[in-house]
């Protein structure tokens, strides 16, 4: 790993951006962060083995960022764990390398939200953008719920967008974050184990978001910040083997966060997927490690998977979770 350190960290929030071969897209994103959030926000760029000859060190110097580089690609999950561990600030927001920012004081608003409840994982409202960073068709996203429909093999245990605005309080509870704007207190993220166990790409929202609930916290939406995201097809993403790793990560989720009966039911459903055999082979190779993660979850959890599934189902029936938990307006903040 090569490292180029920032000169200083001067605010409560660090933006962690892991990337591979993003080039001008990353430059545009960082420039927009500096334009809207100013010079006080710490930015940590993590180069996951880029080989496109773009001058990333020059970009880091131009915008006063910390830059770390891993020669061998590790995937977003490992790099975001690294970014959270390395942060010199109490709060972190993980961003993608192809985003736009519409609120001049969005970083301050993110910090203000986390301070209201440090035992939560947050996301902002997500605006879909096309490859030219212009508003794309499709609704904005307001967090997500977990798809538990076993008739949907490809979508099982994958977050589903909530496209209904949640205006009943400032930071409404949601089952899962979605949209690549994941903000949290670093201590809480570390307490729940972050993304440890995930391989390469995929599954971060469901894994960390569900753990947040099981460990006695929650997931929340920051209603007053909208961040644009250039959503890309799988073939346009820079990491390889994403399909098999995504399936492996769903097996990890099923094995570590659900009870035995649900796990076996999910495994039967996944068995029809074309990359199931490869995912299971990798799963068996790491069975001891996965068992240790399950033990960690069981030791630390305040709730079981049925608790999450119940609130998840209520949310999908258009119930706001403040009402579901019987919270007064004061406690809903």
C-alpha cells in the first residue's frame, strides 16, 4: 500500500471514496465536494489498484486529500472498513466516485444528523443521474427495505428502493440505507463490525444496515440532503467477479444474521442461480471465519432476525417506523 497523507484534518466529518479507474469522474466528484462543502471537510481517497494512468496523486494534491493506494484490488467493502479505521474524525460518510452535491452545507447537515443519534447508519436522499451527470429518469430514493421474497431468486436479500418521501420527521428510521451515501459515527460502525466478512463488491447495505438494527441501533434517512449518483450497469463497474462475490455476500448475510431455518430456506432459493456452485465453494472455504462472524453477531445482538423482519415488513406496507415503534415526535428526532 502506498500512502499520501493529508496535511491536516479540520472538521468532524471525513468523506471516504474508494475507486478504481474512475479518472475524470473522480476529479469531477471531488471538485464538486470542495465546491459545496468547502476546504474544511477531510477527504480520504482509496485507490483500489487503478491501472488507467490517471494522475490520482496530482488530484489529491490539488484538492488537499489523503490518498492511499492498494496495488492488488480488494473491493469497496475492505477499503471502506480501512477508511473508517483510519479516520481522524468522529464521523465518516462513504461516497462513490461519481456523484454530485446540491446542498452547499450538506456536510454540516450530515454531521448534525449523526449527532442526533450516534447509534445509527444514515443515508441521504439519492437522485439518479445519467452518465453525463444530468438528472436521469426514475424516482429519487429514500432509503430501502430488504427483499425477502423467495420467489425472486436474483433479488432475494437485496435492498429495494423506497421511492415514497418520508416527511414525518427530520431523520426518519428506514430498514436499510441505499444510494452510496453511508454516514455514521466511526465508533458505532466499528462496534457492529463494519463490513468485515464481505468479499469484493456487493451486500454492504443489507449487511451493515441489518446489523445496526440487531445491535440495538437503527438506520435513518437524512431528509434535507440530496446527493446525485451516476448509477451504472454491472458491466460498467470497475471491479471484476462482481456476480459471484455478490452471491457469496448474500450467503454470508443469510448465514450470520438469520436463524438456521431461514438460512436453509434461503440456500434452497439461491441454488437455482447460475453462480451458486462457485459461491458455495468459496463459502465452504471460509466456513470457520463465517462461523466466527455469526458468533460475534450473536454475542453483541440485542435483537434477533425476526425483530428486523417485522419492522422491514411494516415499512414495506407503508408504515413509518416512528409510528411502528410508538415513538412520540420528540423521540422520533
